[in-house]
C-alpha cells in the first residue's frame, strides 16, 4: 500500500449515534461540563463544546429507517447507517486545507476511495474507513470565527458535498492554538479538552498498519501484555488513540473516550456533585479518574493528571 499519511494534529472530536438525542445532550452537559453550541434539528444532531474547538462531541439520533439529507439535498446519512447507538466517527484536526488536500491526492494515488467528502461550512473533511469499519474524519477548519456559524441562534443544515481537487489549497491554520475555554458553573465538571479514544480490534496488525500508513499517526507506545495495545498521537504529541487487541467473543470497535479536567476543581466537584451510582472511580500513579456510562452505555473517562499533562486513554481492562 502506498503511504497516505494524513498526519493530523490531534483528536478534535468524537461523534456518536445515540438513541435519545435530548437525553444524551443533557447527560454530557450535567456530568461532563460540556455545553451545547449548535443544533441541526432536521437531521437529529446536536454538538457540544468546551470552547477549545467548534465541538468536542457530536451526537446524532439513530436513523429509525429514515435517510437524512444535507444542505445541498444529497443523502448525508443513509437509513442503513446509524440504526443503532455506536460510533459515527472520530474527528482528526489537520494543520490546514493544503495538508488535507495533499493527503487526499495521495489517497487517490493509492487507489483508496473515501467514505465521504464534505463541506461543513466551518471545515472541509475527508472521511476514511479503517479495516474494522470505524470511520475517521480528517478535517481542516475553514474559518477562525467558528462561533459565527456554530451557535444556538442557528438551526439550519450544515453539510454539503465537497470536491477537494477544485478547492483552494490554503496554508492558513484556522484552529486556535490558545483558545478561551468556557468557565463551567460551580455545579459542572471543570472540563478542558477531549483528549483520547479507545478502539478494540481483532485485526491488530492490520489496524496498526492503517493508523501509521494511512492515518499517519505517530506510534507513541506499544505493549504486548496482558493484550497487545498501541497508543497513537498526532503532530502535537498528545496520546490521542489507544488500540487494544481482543479475542473472539469480545466487543470490538469504539469503547470509550477521555475528557481532561481541571485538577484543581476535580476532587471538589466529585465531593459536591457526586457522579451517578454506576460511576467507577480510578486512582493511578499518573491520574485520578472517574468513568461514567452515558444513556447508551458509552464510557467516558473524566481525568485529572498528576502533573497536568495529557494522558493516554485508559486501557480497556480498566474500564470494562
């Protein structure tokens, strides 16, 4: 396989199919310190952010047998996708549009077809499926002032089709390297960033190859026991993705994602606003964490690191 190597900066967001959009939005607001910033009622979608990017988390209600259309009338989400709660995609932030288009050209040269090519107004994106069928969105922000589009005064459709080869190849980086994070209310978890996601696979070698050669991630760490596991990151050096090998009969695919929180307010928040009874408290040498299950059973790790550094997503053994 010709090396494609998108080479993104970092994990920008997680996007999930959920069974009840309002219940899931409320859960992440109440327990995870995120705020809804945009709704797309026509396709049953809502987006939450802590201010570091246009959305840390996207939620789309399951299809219930209906196609969903984008702003140019195309079928954005077929009725056969998103029939059950699960991962829609992981969103990977690119340096700029020039880097995104160049990677797309390498992808074409390698004979690979994209899952989708979309213009989201605030960003342009190439969607790629990995060997297990998990979808990865590689996107470049197309404007610095995303708040002008992603706000609760808007509820119109966002997505249309996009042709990378006829697009401007701008080298401008539109992400904000020093964003102003929202200040949560005293009753909210002091969340900072979405920082990692965990995938389980039975095709470990094939998936590792994809992550390095197609996604262009850096292999930051790898272990062989008790199960093979690899941690990958983008160009910022953050540990953004953990891939763990599982055996026959064990769940594959998306398992959980991580949110980094302010260590100064973490313990106080847990004492004053206890997590749900199903929450699991974890104390390691490098972190204090609580793992919650959302209304569909997706796991989210809220962690404060001992030295205020970005940490690897938890191993699946610690979250199952």
